[in-house]
């Protein structure tokens, strides 16, 4: 990986009409392979599920987990081409990769995803709740009931359902890592419903961590700032995409492989004394919460 700070981080104007977006259609492609990443066997022999693992942050996490020695099950909606690419990259590390397609907003799906993962991989040690969607609206009146329900179903209900299904298989030393967002802390005037789901995920992370602390299962989160993922061209108009990420102190958007190490850390024994905490790879935005 080249140093992103040494490159022009302006993105060509582009827009995708469908959520959650396709990495295959982006230019430039997000950096997820982390070629300079130096693994140390931090997750050797472990079994992980990564929702939204087909692209973006989820792809980077899946690849880094595999490089650290974990077998990975990837849950995704229907971005089959992206998912196959991620699976190939995971398998090139010598680890197993199981692909599971479907809507995590459906509890029966989540039960099946976990059951199939445990059966195929031989157990479960790590759950990464990363899948999400967002739909901009200038005013709260523009947010339809259908959009509100859909956003909460994917971002919050899906996390609940996946966690409920995973918990019977987790044991002391295992980890749950939730993908939150900087919007949970500073809000977002054009993503009100999305920010509300991410605020709920922070509260969920903190609350569940207390509930599970005595069992030795750690629950933490990562709250990224502006990261170049398929959600961006699928959310914003082309001219907004061209300016994406420039307002943070570092003056650029982050790449998925700059976020992935946070998930590795929280999933590994390196974070054995951390639970209920949130990491903030956000380009320098100060979060006092």
C-alpha cells in the first residue's frame, strides 16, 4: 500500500443508483488488500463472521483476519461479484472463506447464517457486525416510513439478530466488534436516520459489553470517519463524491485498509482488557465522548 497522504485524494465524479453499492464499479477502487500489512498470527485458528464482508471495510477486515490466521464467513446482500473477489483474496492467504447471501434484517436469515458458518468452519470465535446502509435526506420530512424501517432493520436489527444467533457459540476470550460511525458522536444533518442507528449501536455496544463481561466475551466497536467504500457513490451525487473526505483535519478520506487494523486489534488478545470501547479512525476529528 502506498501512503495515501502522498497522493491526490480527490475522487472522480461518480454515482451509483443502488444501495449498498458495488466496488467493481468504483474508480479508483478502495484499498482493501493491505499489501504492506505485516501479520503476526494474532487470530491463528479462529473462526469469524463478517457481515458486509463483500467490499469496503468488510473486505479489508476479512482479508486482514485471514492474514492473521482466521477462517472467515462473509455475509452480504446480493453483490455476488464483489463477494467472489473477496473470497478469492481470503483463500489466497490459505484460509477458508464461506459466502452467505441474504438480508440480515431477517432474523431467520441470521440464525441460518450463523448455523451454516459454525458447521462449515467448525466453530465461531469472532463476530463483526459491519453491514450497513444510508440514504441522504435534506429534511426529516423526506424520510419515508419505509426508508426509516429499512435503515434500522439493516443497521440495528441485523446487528441484534446476528449477535443473538452467535452468542450460544461464543465463549470466554471471544469477541464481538460492531461498526459504528463518527455520525453517532457529531450527528449528520443529511443522514439523520443513519446517524440514529449508529448512535443506537454505540449504546448497544456499551450495554452488551457490561452484560457479557463476566462471561469473558468482549464487545467493542469502531467508529470510522469518511472512508472510501461503495456506500459513498451509492449515497451521494457525483459532485459531492468528488469532494468526499476533504473536510476532516487530515484533508482526505480514509481507505478501508486503514480501518481494518482496528478490527484486528479488538478481535485479538491484544485487546484483552478492553470492552465497551470505541476506536475512532476518522482523519483527526476530535470526539469527546
